C-alpha cells in the first residue's frame, strides 16, 4: 500500500508541458485481447509504469504468454506458450486489475473452461457489477457458475445470437466482442458502449483479421466469427482522462499547461472540452504538433452544471477531477453522476479539509473557495483512482501537508505520477509496502 503527503508548491512555473501516455482503459483490454491472435502483437505508446499494467502483465505471464518490454512504451506479447488446458487463476492474482475479467472473452474458447477469482480495481462501491458480462456470455453459448470467491465459465456451444445489454457497459461490450470474434457464428450486440476504448479494441481486432462492424448511431456491433487471428503492430490512443486531468490542473493552479501526444481525434474529449468553454476557460489545439494548450494563468472560471453519462457524454471518471477545478470558479457548480452515483467518497474526504462541497441526494454541490485560510490539512483515505487524484489536487492547495492513504490507487492510472505531479505540488511518497 502507498501513502503520500502533499502540499502547495512554493512556486509553479508559468508554462508546463505534460506528455500524455497511452490510455489505461484501452491498454488493459487490448492486453487481454492480444491473447486471441496466434502470432505476436506489438503495442506502441504503452504506459508501462502503471500499476494496472504491471498487474495485467503478471496475469499474462502466469498463463504462459511472454511479455517483452522493448522500451519504456513498446511492448511485445507472444501467445505461443499458452496451452489449451483449463485456466485457473486465484482471486489473489485476478484482484490486481478488474480487467482480469477479460480472460473470459479472450481465453474461454481456447481453454474450454475458465475458473477465476473475482476481479479487482476501483472500489467506490462494494463490488463492481459484472452481471452483464455473464448474462451476455450465457446468451452467446457459455455456462456460468458462481461461488463465494470465484466463477467458473465453460464454453458449451457455438451459435448465432443477438444480445441486448440492459446498460451500455464498456467492459461487457469489449468482453463479448472478444468472445465472439473467433468461431463460425454471427453475433449481434445491441445497446453497446460507444467509448473510444471500445472503438480502438475493434480497430485492433479487425487489423488482426477479425470481421467486426460497428454502427455507432444504432449502438450495434455485428461480429462474424473467423477461424483465427494474426497479431499486428498497434498504437494505443492517448489517455483522455489523464489528458483532461492535466487540463483541469491548468485552471486549478492558474498556470498554462500544454499536453502532447494527442494521437486521436478531439471527439474523444469533446464533452469535457465543451464544459471548459462553458466555464469560460480558454484552450487551443495544434494538430500539427498533436498538442493542446490550456490557458489557466489568467483564467476566471464560471460555475457549470455537469451530468456524467455514458459516452459521448461527460465521462464519470472526470467528475471528481472537474469538481476540484470548479473550487476555483466564481459561482457554484453541480455534478450528477448517472453512471456511478456512488462515486462520492472523495467528497467526504475533502470535506475533512473544510471545502464547501455537499451531496443532495445524487447531486454534488460545489461552492467556490472563498478563503483558503479557512481550509486545513487533513488525513484522507481513498477507495478509487480518480478519488485519489481529487484528494491530491485538494491537498496541494495548502501550505501544510495533507496525507493520503491507500494512494496506490492513483498509481494504477497515472504514469510517471510523482514526476508529473511535481510540476504542480510538493509530493512525497512516505510508505510503499504490501497490504496484509
């Protein structure tokens, strides 16, 4: 477990540049998808310092895959060492990342049976739901059995199927696409997620030889099964949540921030950018240098109302981050999260410091900072990645050190965390030990 201390930096530079890594939420699913092709895959733009990446790498190596890091951001995955015996992984291993659930989609047809412990990841609720994953697998021909600490899923039959999701789950969409891509069946998935990470997974699989059609307007994915896939070279898209975290920091700390390595369309971050415009924030995109500059130095933000919802709407992962930014607005703001309404742990943590943020049913109300002298340092404990970042941002506004426990959560999703955060705050890692 990690504990960090954080306080205000004595002087923040007027101009800060941050290189944005490949997307964590794309990378983790792509890593497990790379188990499907029979030949090697090379991924470019990989954030290899992330704890979630390291957890996924450990899982792949435990089942016989070879993961070779050719450089800090280039990773080759070879699957020749994976056998066809039943796959069994303990909860101790699968708890390292919630994306371990993707082993069901990527390995079930190759293994015939998969027995795994429940996946890990953020815990802002007691259990991240995965019912849609299992319902979909059953509809596509698998048999599912649940126990107290593990699940057993068996491949039973190959069949054409149509499955409509009760909710456009990102993880379930990708898991079911992986499952359906090999075989002789036609599978139609309805009410699917539209997130860029879904699109990039489909792009990767199609480049490997899959036959997947995506009708984003209708929220329908059609998969025509093929006999096999071949690995390829594939560049991972930029991390849209990481990018907009540093964008928000420009206005929180009143400095200019340029983010680089924006290797995909701005459509991926359009709603967060729109909210910046609504808040009177200025920014400029330079497609030639693949960069965006956010002008926070002389900014004066207006309050805004945000509703987090499935893509293409405002992302749930950014609502804690924008909440911190909006502490600097001149007017009150509100946030409603329709994806994970229980994502409110950070509110209780920063209220320990005295910030005027409250919860009214499922509505988060953010009142601007009037006087930092009325706010105090605190000891906070976080349950998820984005709450951890929000608490870092809050703690960095004061002269005195605040302490954040369970801070390993933050290292799951932000590469080169201490190095990058040191541009905005004084941050110290004071403990790094395994949990009991």
